């Protein structure tokens, strides 16, 4: 059986390699770590989570919850490891990032059909089946090789950001309390209230704080789903209060009232010793992060274990280049998966790696491809990145807006979404995966 080269051992690459291997396809997995790391990577394990430790909602009334359930039913490696290493986060699936990555790495290295070769890949292989899963931080030499492969003009770029981490013991719990919004699930978040006066001072400081130098950065180039908190703040005084600092659904037990604004902290590891500032992706200079974020009353003496970082993300103009199996239209032996295709998010990246591998395995074994119906989240996402009618292609998370509507009316958004999910899962269960 022909060996497949998978470049990149992130979420998409690991999922693709695993799915190929378990179907009997030998895989050569190329990963540049530990010899070289991108600016956002810090550890040697595979499937490193460089931004949040949350895989977002786990509810079927949410599109990403549906996508997770589809992947679970299909036997996803990433979802199985995430479920084992989950930490409490209300209705979301959050994980101990180190335990999760270690588990994925162990599974990949113990698979007899996968050969891991460390070291940077600087150009696309000229022959053989290839899945490129190098992510939005593809190294410059390989990025240039991909540009040349596509004629030099088919890349688009945007910027992404990661939130800071603080130690639990440094959080002033006299100024905060444990709760989930609307008391949903268990009390998994630390909530840090700000009065109107405290919020105004924080907002003013945030809008005038000094940013780190990032070549080519413009507010218009920031992906809306991972916007730096300072960019959001500059859009208006109350923007944060309707975004990451919204107080709705939270009541301060000291007053019994809804605070003026609330910063939420989410557990980031299994031990509960590290918490991240939810929605606080940033590219402020490190001293400025400490100065401004310490203005939050509960974080006045916070120990910052990691500051937020800003980095360049690169993605393909996929509708012009890829089909719904993530194959390059002009040369189907080359496939792309992960955020480089314009899917946005951990689960979406995993999904693209899964679809890539299923199609390729069946093709190599002389079988017809699995056509994921557009009614499924897996099919809808693949359809979005390959839709040639999209005029201004932008990275996107899975959402019910790209899934065909129901043929009947349902009262209530949650009820409608629940029916869409039920239809999707019924369609998926009919497929032979």
C-alpha cells in the first residue's frame, strides 16, 4: 500500500494520520518540532493548543456541539483524547492542555502504521499522496513553496491572538466568585466583577496601552472570532460589556445583583492551578499586559504565567483551490487540512483532517468517497471552504447558517437547532465510515 505523507502534527494532521493508519494506510508524519517551533508553540508534544484550552460548546443546540458529536460517532482521535482530559467548564468542552497533547502524542507514536520523522519540511513533495496540515503558522520556506505551487497569488492572511494565563493562588477570591452564567452546569468559572468606575478606568487604560510591534497589523485584518481585547475596546466604551466582559446571567453573591462588568477566568489545567482570561486575546506589550490587566480588582496581585501573544495566520483562498474533499482541484494527490484551509477553530480543524483522511483512504483502496451530506456539520464545513460562489472568502467557525434549513417551521431557536442536529446525526448514522 502506498505511503501517505502528512505534514504537520497539529490537530488536523494527527487526526488525518490516525484515521489513515487505522484504515491500514501507512503514514509518514512530518513534524518540525522539536527541531524548530513557530512563535506560538512552546512544547514538543503533538496537537499543542496554542490559544484557548476550550473546544467551545458541547451542547447539541450549538453547531460546534453538533460537530463534536459527529466526530465522536465517527471515531475521532482528537475528541476521544479531549473527552478523557476534560476540565469543568459549564456547557463547554475544555481540556487540560498538557494532558490532552500528551495523550494524542502517545496514541500517534504507538500506532504501528505511523512513522514520525522530525524536522522542517521546506517544500511540497513533488510526488505521492500528501496532506498538508501545517496550520496558520506554516514556516516561511514551506509557505513560499505552497505559494509557488498555486502560482504565487492565492494566499490570504490575517492575525490571531492568544490570551494570558494566571496562577490560581494569585487570584484574590475576596474580589471574585465561582459560577457559570445563568448557573448552567457546575460553578466552573471564576468571575471578577468591576464597578462602573473600575470599568471606565480599565477601558481607558486598555484603549491607550502600548502594543507590541507586529509587522503589517491592521484592525481590519483581525479575525472577528479571535479579536484582541484592545482592538475590541477601541470600537466603543461598551463593546466589552457586550462581549467578553458581559455581566448578563451572573450575580455577585455579595450584593445579589448583576455587576456592571465581569471578567471570567476559566480553568486551564486538570490540577486547577492555572486559569486563562476568557476572551482576552491580546498583542499588548508584556509590561502593558501586567499593568492594565492588574487593574481588574481580583487580579491586582496576579502572577502571569504566560502573557498573550499576537501572530500571523495564513490561509488559502480555498474556494478557488480546493474541492469538498479538501483536495487541490488541479492536482488531487495534494490535500490540505486544518486552519490553513480557512476553517477556524480546534474542532473544525480536526473535522477537516478527518474528512481528508476518509476520502484518501477510500481512494487508495479503490472505493468511492464518502459524501458527507450538507445537512451534516462535517459536510457543511467542507462545502463552505469549496464553494466557488463565495466572493470574499474569510475563515469561519461551523455555524447553523451554512447548514441547509429545515423544511418546516420550529418555534424557538434552541428547538430549531436541536432539530437540525437530530437531522444531521440521523444522516451521519446512515454513512459507512
